[in-house]
């Protein structure tokens, strides 16, 4: 259930490559977990005019400064990339999100009703703090440091500093972008977006195919991967600059799609 749901026109460009997860930083870095299996899960790539292999993992996140974080399948290991090297962080996780201050939150290994426990990193000395009141399977952290969690029932919750508030239902994945942007990949194939200045209103857009993984890019465009692992980038409305940026991301081989709700 989403209140104040609006509609928009949107154009989509298919990017080169395939992805099982996507991530974007607020400064413009883009990372994906691909489809080629390896020790650790899948090969992880960074976009630099082409996809460049940088590591391995199952889930990927990006800190505001462009640092990639991954969760892999080697004991649910948590790692971040520093100076071209992957550093293992204590703890175990199944999904990860990184806040505006660089603090990671994870979906941990501890099974609970609705998924698994939510944990926030405190310090290397103190480790992880469990945040009670919600369990989940997907997590993102917004620009205010608030965690957004999707549980196994496809409900989405937002942390308010002391507990979790229910925000809606029918959600597969959540992402947080710059200036408070939130995007939800929904089971009906749509994407719900709350952008800066929209108050509590959600805008609905429809990608070519429903996304199962989603990220918000530095200019507010949506990056997503569908069930067939195809990657798409959004150009918002008739914004020519956004569409041009999406075309550039496609490596010179754009496949545009236009939809009007």
C-alpha cells in the first residue's frame, strides 16, 4: 500500500552485460555482481567506460565515497575494497547497505520471523549492534542514516531511530540515493520512487521488465536488473540529459524503451 502514488513517463536504456545485483554511489560509481560464478559467488565489476572485474560476491553495495562493499558465499563474509585490495570485516551477512556517513548495515545470519536480524556496525572494537524490531532479506541505508528493510513477506520498513515503521507491501528490493531518494522494486513489475521535494508522495515508473535488484544513481536515475539479469538505466521523463547519460552508460549500444503510465 502506497499513499499519494503519482505516475510519470520514463525512458529506459539497456546497458551492456548482465547482473545478479547492482549498486551505485552518490558520486556516480556503479558496481554489479555479474552472472559468471566463481569462488565467493559471482564476479563483481565496476563501470569505467566498460565493465572492469574487481572482485567477487553475492551482494554488492557502494559507500558515498565510491568504496564497494560485498557479501560473499565464503561463510557470508563481509568485505570492502581499499586501495585496490579487499579487506575482510568481522561478522557475517546476507545483504548489506552503506549509509551517508559510511556506516554499513547488514542483514545478518540470525534467522527470525520475517527473515534475518538487522545489524549496524559500531566500531572495529565493538563490532555489530543488533537493531531489534524488524527482520529482513534486503537492506538499504538512506542519506540520513536510516535503514530501509524488506522482509520475507515483501513488506518494507524504515528505521526511525528507535523502531521500524511499515512503509508498504509487495516489495522485492530497496535502494537509497542522494538527498533522501528511495526506490522500491515491486512485485507488480513497477518501481516506486520517492525523490527529494516530493514529500511523502511516491512516483510510479515501469521498466521494460520488472526489476528484482535496484539502485539509485547519483543524479537520481534508477539502475536495475530484471529476472533475466538484464541491466537497465532510467532517463526521467523528457529529461534529455538523463537519457543522454543513460545512453553513454550503455557503451554506445543503447536499446531504448519508452513507457507512459
